[in-house]
């Protein structure tokens, strides 16, 4: 999986793709969970749907950072800004990501 000949531009390009995908998944999941909660409440089935929605939420939270990885070292780069702002360099291997 690791490609030593991968150049800096390629690393940045791949990271950007992952970052875009990461944000898309987050927005999608937030929408799905938000709408599920809203419609469950509207339909009065909140008690029945709350646990499945909660499970979905935890699956999302614990898996979403798998998308968000450094293309070079496959570790999840976490800056001090957390996952909100994209780090400029990988916190694990120091490769430039943007
Ligand atoms: Zn890295």
C-alpha cells in the first residue's frame, strides 16, 4: 500500500480527496441522524428508533477517522485544531498534506 515513489503533489492530491470524502460523509451522517431524530419525534416512534440511531451515531464516530488518514503513513493526522481544520502537515510522519 505504501508507495515510496509517491511524490509530494500526489500525497497532497490524495489527502485532499480523502478530506473531501471525510466532509461529505460527516455532512451525510449528520443529516441522516438529524432527520431520523426529527421524523421519529414527529411520528411518535422516538423511543423505538432512539437506540438504532444511537448505534448508528457511535458507528459513525468510531469509524469516520478511518477515512481521514495520511496517504503516506496511513495514520490519522490530528492537529491541535482537531478534525475541524485540515492539518498542513501530518502529525505522525511530518509529510506535507496541503
Ligand atoms: Zn503521515
